[in-house]
């Protein structure tokens, strides 16, 4: 081959280790093989590098025209423009930023066709969205259809002011020396009906999950203090005012020296006229249909974690598993799970921490 390679074998060998891309390494390797006379023709280079002849000829032409710097110069691809343009992709990113999301990649494909007038294959949509945009299917957090996002944000924003008002108007001046603590409460049902979840199988294999529909269950009543991670959980047979009265009495007896502000949802038995609230407890109600502002929901998720597809013969078996998980919880674990930023900030601003 009529090609004068100016660099020495030693220089080319050193350049091999300096290349940061596979393409750059291959191009220098081609020159090194020719310079060291390990190959003498394009045909031999094709066999060693497993590259097409036309590609190797293009590399050598670049070297003839501008030397090693021209050979290693990174050039923009001259291939056809992407079907999903930059402008369309930016619009799609804004759509994917919305928490409602899309149900599937096929729905995104239909969206592009209907809204942007782009006919594109499922594979292109999947590769673009999943691999390039890093958007994938996730298990959503359920939100009620009556959820009021503005009320939720207002509750978070005004929580410091609310706590200040409670301290000023609802707690007697003589009691200000007592410790005031902030708790979040809720109830959760556990039963023998099998919890469902995702299963992994090979492509084309439909997963099967063994189910039982037995309706036996019990309830956990719980309170958690996001600031310290302390928690108190009791089991009850029913979800009603009578059980909640008993639970509040047990809680008040467990912490008799402190004043407790308890954040609750708007469950009917939380608002019942027959509810007897102990003297050292003040109830604070969060907006309706906003369980996401109550961090004890995350504690329930932790307790129920990995229960999907488990089938228990009776409630005692389920109780044993739940009791074991509760025994493994520490205040540091619970604080890390339930320490919502807006609550901790509000406690700090209002002087609770």
C-alpha cells in the first residue's frame, strides 16, 4: 500500500492507550499494524479489525489528507435526522414531567401520532423514552380523584403558622414549660386476602400469582413522631370510634407528661361527636384526600413490604410476621422513613425542636 506513516511504532503504540473511544483506538491500531508490517494490505486489515473495506479506505484517506489529527477528529454523523425531533422531544419531556404520566410506551406512540402527527414504530418510542430519556414504568402512588393539590400545598405552607397558633391559643400559658410533641396518626388494615405485585418472567411468559380471597382481617392503629422516630402501634379488631377512644387513652397514658399534637385524616370516627380526646392531646386535621402529607403512610408501606403473593393460613401467621417486622424497627429507621422535610421545617420554625 502506498501510504507514508510519519509516526513511529513506539508513538503509535503509546497513542493506543491514550484513546478514549473505541473508534479512535481502532483507527490508531490500523496505522500501528501497517507501520509494524503485521499487515500489508487492506484485505488483511479487514480480517483483523472486522471492519468493511470501504470504512478502512476512508480512514486511510483521512490520514493522507491531514495526518493523525485529521484521522482522529470527531465528526458529526451525516446519517438521516431522527424521526422524533429535538422540538418534539422537548414537548414529550414536559408531558413526562407530569406525575399522571402515560400508561405504556404504546400510549406515548399514539400520543405522538395524534398530537404531533408523527408515525413512529413502538421500538423507536421505547428506545427513545426508556434508554435516552431514562423514563420507565413505575408503580404509582394512588391519589383519590377528589385530591386537591392546592389544599395540600396550603397545608404544608401554613403548618408553621398553624403550630404557632396552637401554642398561643390552645395551650395554657401554665403548660408552656411542658414538652410539646408532634405526631402523625393513621390506621391500616391487614388481612388474609393476598396482596398483589409485579413478578419477573422471561419474555413471552405470562406470570401467574397464587391468590386467596379470604376476608378475615385486623387493624393496626399507629402514631409516629417524625422528629424522633418514636412510634406506638396497637392492634384492634374494628375501625371505629370505640377502638380509637381506647387507643388514644393508651397513648395518653404512655406519654402523660407531654402535650401532643396529632395530625390525622378526616376519617368519620376521627371526627365523631362520641370521641373522647384526652386532656393532653390536640387533634390537627390534614386536608381531605391527601394521605401523602402524612408520613405514617410510609411506615405502613415498610411494614407491609414484600407481603405480595404471600398466602397465610390464618391471622395468627400474619400477626407473627408483622410482629417480627415491628420488632426490627428502630427509632432511627422510623425517623429516616417518616421525617418529611416540610414537617421538620415547620417544627424547627415554630420552636418544637
